[in-house]
């Protein structure tokens, strides 16, 4: 695998990956941040250049110091040739199979090669599939007029506003909110996840709503592949349009910065799915996939 570093190469790859959205979303989003300050110190690998078949983004070696840190040890993969992926993944210079890690992508076909290599390496895999939602790809390059039309649609419905019994204020999140976010993130609640959330909040946008007492009651934040994650609203405040309020602010922000964005949701969270559909997101059939890989010595 070749490591791409030249800005011109990264731009060419970025433009090429846009043509393969939604399957390339995880790599495409990671590459956006790599080209813009690269706060997570990621690198891009391709199997060939410029006629690539497989692209992988991963943290640089000095970042993956903790063999049990799934949050940091994250690979994003997109391939045009899943039948050739096994050979790529088996290479120890590409994937460090001696430590715990996770692979995320928007192609279910990645799993076949992963399972074969993991079996040969005595690595246990825990697989998760969820639903993937995004705006139409064309909105990533929307004109100012298109954005204004979209923003008119993203308003808190009056029916939800009428349920509110107090005044709420929009806010950006900062690192001081990391503990609260970690406490209510279903995949968090530990020291490694707290460190990861702090890293995200130090470098990427997070959006929230404060109640009349100034307490954070609803939020979500973005991460190193431009995905919206860790959304939560306290039960007392649900059904009042707070995610709509945050969503309108975040979409305006992402458009102004030309940042791609998308979200995944568990199949059993039907209310969240309906909110996203009402908001203008589309359910993308390729889905969102995660393979959590743990060497058996750590199981």
C-alpha cells in the first residue's frame, strides 16, 4: 500500500471518492479532515496510484499506542474490488492485527475478507450493521440559493414548539461537556471513550441546547470522518423539537464550512429514523457497518 501525502494527490482522491458516495462516505469524510489540519493525525493508503482499487484511512503509528483503545485504533475502508481485499488486509503493514481495533465502512462486502483474515490471525470479530442517513449528495456542493431553500424547510415544527414550557438557547459544545456526553453515549461510559470525546470536542463542531437554567439538555457532535455521533436528549425534554433546533444550526454550519455530514441509526430506533426523514435525510441502502476486532489474547 502507498501512503498519499501530496496535497494534489489528496485532492484528486477526494474528488474521485465523491463519485462513489454513499459507499465511500467514511473514507471521504476522513479525507476531508486530513486535507484540513488533520487534527487526528490520520494518513491515507491506496493499493495503487492513480488507478486505485482500495483506500484506507488510519491513525499514524505514533497515535495507536494503546493496544486496547478501539476508539483511536479505527480504520475506514472503501474498495472497488472486495474480492481482492483479503490480500490487502492480511498485510501487517496495513492493519495491526496484534492490537484491538475497529473498521468502519459503508460496504457490507468488506466483511467477507475481514472474517477470513481474522480467523487466520486468531482475532474475534463483533459485527454491527445500522442504517445510514444522509442528504442528497448534491447538497455537498449546493449553491447559496439551494441552501436557503433547504434552510426554510429545517424549522422546528410549531406543534413541537407549543410543547415547550421554558426558553431554550442553542450553543456550541466544548471540552467541558465531554463528561456528560460520555455518560450518555451507549458506546462510551469509560475512560478511553472520554478521551476520544474530548479529542473530538477540541477539534470538531458539537451542537447543543441549554435549558433556562443554562444546563445542556440535548446535543450531538461530529467526529474524524465527518459523521454526526453521540446524539442524546434527556427524557424530560424529548418530543419538543430540540433535535430539530440543533439540526438547523448544524446544517447551516456544515454548509458554510463545506463539510460533508451523515449519521447512522440503529434499526430499532424508529422515532429517530422518522425525525431524520422528516428533516430531509435519505435512508441509504448500503448501510453503515462496523467490525470490532479483538485478538483472542485480549478476550
